[in-house]
């Protein structure tokens, strides 16, 4: 496996990885943007507002400062969401289209959105779609079946061009979540956490855990915008470390279609070929359910632990099993946030900043029972949303 160390790596590896990241990250969410579209009219320029975070890269002068940054990111999340009430629309029908059902990150936000709509007395259906090429038809079918609003949780907006055009023509609002979609005609709004801050936090953890000598293998799936943004930010933060000796292994680029087929073998081969790798940064964590057993079977347990985001495979962190740190921006919170934005669109109200936070996890603070991270326990976001909607339990 080819490799390169600083400073030369900053040119070569950035070309190898950021070439994949640039098309998405160039349109990434920015906290400095304060204007949003209203009603069901799509914004076609600028960026969506994201949860506010620090400006990257952050350059710390001591290892202790990186450790302190990680500790700060581990604080329980709190509610800093919308304050303007909205009434759930009568006679609305919200249809949700999500990615493959075998990934919890694809199913949990749809189930949360279903619970939110049910609590508000609004008709709701959802469909998981395995092949991204079928997203467009799935959304078109939902519109044909009478949907008055769409929660699109499949991936890039570019995958549903015909459906977005149809939705725009029929004044049907479409809201996406956690995909870092840029403003696109027909896409009414995008709900995102601060993926840049998540990437920074993961890079800080890698630096702290390797005593400033990280040798990182990046694993990127370009199908989903938020993971790409997180990896881009982590790359910048690692490169900015002036007290570190940073090296990068040749990256692994994959798609969701190979996660449970060829990716485990590919990953094991990469780790065997380059024993100096001491950290693996993967764009989202569900694939680790297939990768970690393969790595352990190969006798490579904890040789190069994972770092990732979503907060859905925390059982590996709890047992110190090939996984060091995970950042969780709650996908179930995103489901409620998407419903909140659709209510506002249907009520002809302006969109609002949902401000979904994230939390860093290690062996000391994983949720009880190793359940996927929701953030509900410390933030009570469900109660806050129901209150905004005038719903009483």
C-alpha cells in the first residue's frame, strides 16, 4: 500500500480524498448563513443554515488542548431548537422515502418521523428503497398517491431530479435531512447538524488517542453528503496540527452496495498491507457491523480502531472492540425536525434553524444498553416539538 507523510501528504492525499469530497463540501452548510426560504419555495443559491460550531481548522499548541476539546465534545446534548410554534396542518399527507432498510441510519429517522406525525394526527407513510436509482420513482409514486409533503431521506437531491421538478410544479414541499444537500430547485429545505464540527471533533480524538502521531486510513462513501462533509473537515483538522506527525494510508472508497460483500475483505487487506495504520476514519458507522467481525477474525483486533459518526454502533465502543470514538447527531431527532419543517412549509411559515447538536462517545459515556444515540434523555426534544405543535401527551 502506498503512503506518504507530512508535508508532502498534504498535496497528494488531499488530491486523492478531497477530489471526492469537493463537489459536496463546496456547497456545505454554513452557520453564518441566516436567511431561509419560506413556504414551499426552494432556495436556489447560497447554503442552508446548519447548527453553529467552531471555525476550522483549529490549531492547538499542546496535546492537552486536543484532549480538552474531545472532553468538551462529550458533554450531553441540550435543546436549542425552534421557539416559534406551528400548527400541524389538517388533511395533510406526508410521505417519506429513505435509504436501505438494512441500515439503522436509514430506518430510524423514518420511524421517528412516523411517530411525530402520528402524535400530531397527520397521515404519514414511509418507504425504504434499496437501490438509489429507484429513489426518483419512489418519490414520484408518493406524489401520485396524493402526498402533500415529502420527507426525502435517501441521499443526494441529484438522484431525484424528475420528482423534484414535479413537486415544484405542484407546490409540494420536499425536506431532506442529514444529507448536506445544496440548495436545489424543488428541494424546499435541508436539515443538517454541523458536520464540520463533527469532523473536527473526530480528528481531535484521533490526535489525542495517538499522542499526536496518527496514521489514518480514510474510508469514504460518496453517496451521502453529510459523511463526505465530516471526512473533509477531519482531513483539514488533521492537516492543521502543527505538533503532530500525520500520515495517511491510501483511502478506500466504497458504496453501500458492497458493505456486506467485498468491503470487509478489502479493509482487512488494507490493514494487513500497512501495519502502521493506527486509526480508521469511516464516513458513517453502520458498516462497522460487518467490518469489525472480519477484522477480529483476521487477528487484527484494536490494531487500528474505528472513528466515525451517526452514533448507531456504540456497542463496539462500550466493549473497546475496534472502535474508539463516535460522534452522534441524532437521526431520530432529524426525523422530528423534518416533520417540523414540513409543518411550517404547509402552514406557509418561514423555515427555521433546527440546531441539532452532536455528542462524542467513548467507553465512558455510551448510552445505557448500547442503544443507538437519540439525545432524547438530556434534551427532551420530543417534548419540545410536541409543545411547539400544540400537542399534549
